[in-house]
């Protein structure tokens, strides 16, 4: 009995072995190609979008990037993908990318395994684009100590940070000061709201997301009071967290439903904190139905295009400059594990070459309010407006900043609670 | 339509199911095909109806050779087959079953079909309403439905494979009447059976098959002995049974009544002695099944007590009855008895006396071979249950019985079996009786009931309508009771 | 007979190869490259080359839960049950394992043993629940199982967001990693755990023996093939059905344990990796034979781990791996059905009946 079974098994294995053996010959001529839509291995040089079908004579710089979500999500992951593409464009490098690196979509795939594959393919620098890849980034950095790596949004290379890993000398952190972007977003919302109530669609609760919620709230209060002459304490601000950076059916809350609930609760401007565009899309659908609604998406500079008429603008990441700097530091050998929290270029926050954080105004923002917004941005830039100034209390009533006290980076980075006045549970833990 | 089967060969591996069969069926004739189980009758008919394709040989219909690749081809050519188990979809209504499989089914004119169904029913005296759910039909009515469906589809040759199994005597009479009427209309009828009397009753000509070959043909009537000789080489004698002295009470019902449905109206009281054989008669579904299930603990009475060997067993589980050596063999041998896909050896292991966690397969196989020989089962120790013919399945079931039995409950012990197997089954049962086992068996075969029972219980419409002493009754009396009429002596007539 | 059996195996294999190549050519690849990439991305090219140990480790540790779940499903399938609830049983195993891993601190060997035991118990209880719903409540095991899958997934999400959330973080991305002592001992620099391999192989051999050599297995098979007949033979059918769910649940629970302390090193919402559903396909392809589970589930593990290469190296979406997997399953089913059909015709020999 057993021998017959073995024969059957061997037959199948043999079949696969034949297939495998037949592939062996064609192994040497892997080519990299580009296409307009689904291309993932792209070679570009000198900024011209030519289709490269031959291997350049001198090896170009290769950067690998792991994206937590889909590479065309109109949000967080796409911003990284395009920033990385732009950066490689600038320096004549080549990009290796893989999206959907999360255990729900790819249960058998770990970030460290993907990083290893990318290194095997010649990647000289590997970027992990999500806070969620922390363990994978640590493991990869430990396993490949010679390869410079970047964990986006982390604090492992910040000597003052709480998760400082002095041993990981090849792992940098980079993040943008989106606190400013969110203040601007909040300001636009505060300027526009008719009902005096704003809704914030939150991702998961952690220091970073609370930091952004707080910033949006502070921006909204400031502009509501200073430009509209209304009482900031009358402005309502509700936040609901869905549980993850983007919606995973059956695991997170239904983002569209959350938007509905917030609107039904009286909010007429939706601020998005998640990586995808439900806040804008759902508000747009309901606005088409006759309701007076607006929204502010997040992350990606073209995010407004899904419902332009109600879009008040978008605070976005422009990762290109950061990636150019990082890649150049690898190329010239100056790479060290550093923690970078990059501010906007206040001279022109939408300068693609220099500003990591930008804000593009949307069609939904009136020109009058647009002028106020510019005033506000200028105030932030010249330091005349500092919203993280006391007195400010935490949501539980305890004091965050005393009267006259201004917050340090550490205090803002590690936002343990939402601020007093914000409705909603900001620490699900 | 005249039909010729010329030199049909059909082999399954080494088994020659049909080994050069030639048969001619005249137009408008009732042609019997007689043979014991495994003679190759069913294979031949499956070839004729397109379910199997022959290895070689020709089929000629009205002088024209036809090729049958599938059942559709056969019905197209006018050959309709009525299977042993009518192919009826129980969840559907009669009319849905009727139109199922009609050609060009893209557009179903159900109204027209229903009208035609009613006309056909009227013509042949069937009483089937188009909207009745098929599951409410008796086996006999399902046959009727299938027959008129085949006629409606244009069948001119009608094959019936053991059609009298599982239908009542009345329905059988009705069936024969219908077939005779069809023959006079020019329909050719092939009647496949192993029952001598039925073939003798119905047919004008008979072909006898044994082991894949035609061994004889005759114009009927001929003396039955001649047919038996063709089938078995010698005529079979019927032995008188020995009388067994009755002993202690093995099974007792004291005013037993179920909560709802069958057997809920009149309480039953009964005392079955050791060595006693109780025949259970009645139209199908009159309560026999419920009664037998009460006897073995598969149903629980609402009132009254059930005792086995003098011990009160009311409300006990089936397995407690099993432990008290009560065994129930329902009619469906493959549904409630054997297990498809398991071998004979595995069946013996499952029901064996010695049960150890690890199975010694070598010993089990040896034992199975012994049993196969002892019970003359046609099959090997590695044969699966479904590969055996009905008679051999029954042999395996009997071989699986425990050595000690207090009460044996059986439904249709010889249904579908040839005479030889049927006699063998009763030999076994009577041997059990000699050991003191009480036997209760349900049967639709009145001869069987009269021949083997000590007492006969007749069920009608969910109650026991009569209890007869088998030595002092006759077919007529039982027949009347089965039809719901009290015996004249009792003076009462029920509706 | 042997040549027949060989053919029986070669027909499906042939169909699979043809279908796979058809798909890969249609997807605009040259047909061979993707397969080579999947092999390379999962076990290295040439296979098991030096420096691929980390990949091989990942693939093996994906294989472990698929194979364990498949072994369990052989039991429920033989008992005639579609244990769709296997996903929930894997998840429950992971939850129980996570609880012990988080809360208990004893010596490492004892801790690992306790975690595995807890995982088995968790899966077992969840399986038993499906069985009880089925036998006592008359709830079809498919619906009961699906419902319990959902409940188990919701419990995981709740635990991760609320009581077991990371310090200061409430993210559905997962709990904090378990302490090192609670992780399956593995080879240096890889996830590969010899203990997990041994447990898996022992489980498969055990299932083989169960149906090959024990009365219990035979009775399970009898119950699965014909419950009324088995009941009449005196087999307590409900008890055997529950037994099947218990055995399957325990193995699924260990699969979940391996996911928790051998692969992800923490509890995440997608802890089952859908390997339970995948295992259903494995078992159908293996035609309920225990030893076939080993290569078939390894093949699935290779696709799960290796198909990212398609996107990394070729201009195709890694979803092609999933499509390829689906095509392989369907074509293998078709091939098996076709072969079975051919051989049934020949095997009708003894089936002559009146």
C-alpha cells in the first residue's frame, strides 16, 4: 500500500520537478520593464519617463520600499510610492516596491523576508513605510546590519525617544511634521463649518494619531475664533477611530458607516486621518444628495479629485525630498541612523523639491477663507502662531501645558491623550 | 416496434456481464426477461436504454440499426426505461417531475403538460394529481408517474426492471393491467424479473438468462417447473417448516401508543414468545415501520410499556435494546444496514464481537473470507457493500448478526431476491428460530407471510386491524384486511 | 493495478500543468519564469541553497499550520462533516496560546508545552461547540462553523484593541510581541522550528494510523458514510461526530499556536491566515489521504510565500499567485474527477446488480 502511495507522490513531484527544471535555462535574462499602470519595477534616468528595457552599463542606485497598503490607494501608500519614484527619478536610481505588506492581505509574508528579497535583488537601501512594520523593520535591520534602512514614522533612532535602539545603527527614522498640515486642515474646517461641528475619522489610536487629532482641533479652534470671531469653546469636534490605517472588512469598523454616523451627529466637515478616502467620498455622495457638507482628506496631494467641489484641501506628504537626501547619504557613505522630523518649507510649503509637508487648497474652500488660510500659514511659518501653548488640558482634565508654557518635540510626539474639548475615545487600550 | 438485440457483449474488467446475448422482441408483445441476481439482466437493459454502451453487438429497431450513446438517445429512439427505484425527485411536485427532462426544455408549457398528464392518467386509470408533492406518492404511484412520463416522451419500447418490488398487491395488479393495455396498443414491453409467477402471469414470451448468457426461451404458458429448471437447472422443493415449541416471553407490548401519527390511535398489546415468528402485513406506510421501531427502542411510546425478555425497557435507548439482543434490519439494505464504500471485511470488523482499539487486519480478512464462504456470498473480502447484488447484501447483513439474538426485526427479508437467495435467507432465519430467537418480519409477499409466520399482524391506516393465526387463514382474508376490511367473521367493516 | 494508479496520479498532474501554463502565458509571462520565481521566493533556487534558510524557514512555518489543519480536516471529512469552522478553531487556538504566552512565566520547556496544550484546548473547545450545535441543536455544521469563525475573529479584534492592546497604542495591527521564552525554539536567524515540524509530522502519521489501523477511525468513517446504518450497528454516532470535531479542533488549535508563537510572534487579527480554508482545498486535493497532505500543503505554502516575487521581479501583480493557486485547485479537481470517471467505468466490474 505504502509503496504505491509513494509512487503516486513521486509522480506528482516529478511533474513539478520537470516544470522547475525546464525553467532553469531562462533564469539569466530577467528584464525590468515599465508600464503606465501596473509597473512595479521601474528604471528611470534623468527625469525623462523613458521605458528602460536594457540594464544600464553602470549599476544604478537601487531603493526598496515596502508599502503597507495598495500602491494606488489615493492615500498614504501612494504618496510614498510616488515620492520614492520621484526621488529615484532625480538621482537616476531604480525602485523596487511591493505593496500590501500586512498580515491580513499577505499572511505568509513578513517584512524582513521581503526586505531580504529586495537586498538580494540589489537594493542598497530599504524603506518600511508603516509604523505597523516595527517588528519586521527591527528584525530586518538586525539580520542585515550592512544595509541602510529607514523605518518611516518610528522613534527607534531618536536618542531622546522612548523606543531608542542604539544597537540598530543601520536603521533611520523619518517623519514629516504633519502636525502643521493638520493645523491647516483644522483651520480650513473651522473657517467653513456652518453647524459648528467637525468630525474626524481616525485610524488607530496611538501617540501619532492623537497628535494629529489634537493639531487639527487646535487649528480649527484658532481660526474659528480669530477669523470668524466666534467663541472657540462653542466649536464641537468629534473623533471616531476605526482601528487601523485603512479599512479591513470584518476587522476594523466600517469607515463609510463611521462617516455617516458623524454626519448624522451634526458634523458638516469631515477630516480624514485614515489612509484611504472614505471621508471625502461619502461626504461627496451625501453632498450630491443636497446636504451642505465638506471634507478634508489626508496624505496624498491629488486626494481631492474624488470629490473636488466639497474638498477644502488636503494636507499631504511629499516624500521625494526626504528620499533623495536619504539615498544620497547612502551613495556618499554618510548614512547614519538618524531620527528626522521634517518641517514644511515655510517659504513655499508646496515646493516639490524642498517641502515634506504641503497643503493644497480645494475647490470647496471659499476665496475669502482661502485668504484667511494663507494668513494662518504665514503665522505658523514665522512663529507668530504657536498653538501648542498653555494653558491646555488633556481630555481627562489633567494639565498638559501650564499657562505660558509651550510644548517640546517630545511632549508633542508622545501625545498620551486627546485634548480637553474633543469628543470621542482616543485611547481604546 | 420490433426490437432485436444481436450478440451483445459487455464486460466489466474480468466479469462478462453480457456474453453474446441475442433476443428478439415482437411488436406489441409482453416479453419477460427472467434470471437470478447477477445473471446480467440489468446490464443488458442498461445497454438497451443507453446507460452503458456495449463492447460489441448491435441493436436493431424496426429493421434499422441504432446507436445509443446516452439515455437521451434511447428515449429519442423510443426506448424508455423504468428503473427499479423510479427516478423521481421527491422535493418536486408531480408536474415538475413530469416535465423534467422533456426535450427542448427552454420553454415549458406547464399548463399543456398538466393537461396531457391528466389525460394520460385518465386513459390508464391512474389517480395522480399534477400538483401533489412527489414525496407523498407511494412507490407504486411513482412508477405510474414514470410510465406515463415515458409514454409522453414517446416511448414505444418500455423496459421495466423488477417493477413489482416494493409495491402493494393492488398496485401490482393495476400495473399488469396497464402493461397489457399498452401491449394491445402496440407497445413492446420488456419485463425484467426474477419472479416466476409474475412472468408467467403477465408475459407472452420469456427469455431466461444465467451468468451473462441466454439459456432458454419459451412461449408462455409453460409449466413453472420448466422455467425453474432453465434458471437453476433443477426445480426447487418447498420444505414444510418444523414447528418449534414456544417458550418464554421475548417481546411484550402492554397498551403501547405513540404520541402522534401512526399508532397513536389504538394502543397495541402483544406478547411474542421465544421461537415465534410474527408476520407483519399491510399496505406500505400503514404503521409497520413505526411498530418495528417501537420494538427496538428507536421510537419511544407515549403510553404503555415495552418489555424484552420480561424486563421493562420502556424509554430505553436503542443501544440498550441492542445490548438485550434485539436487532433490527430495515428494508433499505444500503440505506439502513450496510455502509457504501466500506468493504465486507470492514463491516465484519465494525459489528464483530471482539473489538480492540487497533484492528488486526490480517485476522479480520481471514475471518471475512470464512464468513463469505460460510454464507456463500458472491464477492471478496475487499468488495464494497454497494458492489454486491441485493441478495448478497442481505447475506452480509445476516452474517453480521450477533450469534445470540432474542428478537430479530426485519423488513422485507426477501425483497428483490431470487428464489434461491430467498430460500437461503429463510433457512437462516428458521435456524435462528430453532435457537429460540423471536422473529418479527414485515413483508408485502402474502405467500411469504403465510408460509413462515405463526401469527400475522395486519396493519391498516396506522393501527393493527387484525391478528391472525397463520395456520387458520388464507390469502383472501389477509388481502381483505390489508385493504381495510375487517374479516367477515368479526362482522365489522371499517372504511 | 500499479500502472493504473500511476495514471490516476498523472492525469490530474497533467491537467494541472497544462492549466497553470495556460494561465501564466495568458498573464503575459513566458510560463516558466513565474514558477521558477515562486520556487526561488519560497525555498530558493536552486532549492535549499545556502543563504535561503530564512525563506525556507518562513515557508516551512506556513506549511505547518496548513498541514496541521488539513490533517484535522481529514478526520471531520471522514466523519461526513464540512468543518468550515476550522478558521475559528485556528483563531481560538492562537488566542488560548497567546493568553498563556502573555500571562504565564515558568521555565521555557514547560511554558512551550503549556502554550501548545492551551492552543490545542482552545481549538478543541471551539470545534466541540460546532459539534454540539450540530448534534444537540440541529444547526448545520457549515452555518454553525461560519458563525463561530466570525465570533472568533471578533474576539481576536476585541482582545487586540482593548485588553491586550500595545502600551499606549490601540491598533488592530496586533498585540505586543510575546516574550522570547514563549516563542517556539527555532534555528538561528530563521523561523524554522524543528519542534513544529515534528509535531506536524506526528499528527499526520497519527491521522494516517487512525484511519488505517484503528477501530475508532473505522467507526468514524462508518458514521461519515452512513449515519443510519452506523446507528443501527450500535455506534454512538453523535459521540463520534463530536470526537471528530474535537480531534480536528485540537489540531487546528495547534496550527493557530504555531501561527502565534512560531510565525507572527504576537496575536494579530488575521492570525489564521485563511489557512483553514486553504486546508479544505488541500484535503479535497489529497482526497482525504493523510500523506498526500504533506506535499500538497507544502506546495500551497510555497505559493503563499513565493508569489510576492511575481510582483518584485516580473511586471505582474502578486495577486497572480492567488489566481494561480485557484487555477491549480480547480484544474486538479477537474483532473481528479476526470480520472475518477475513467476508472469508475473500468471498476464497475463487480457492480452488476439486478
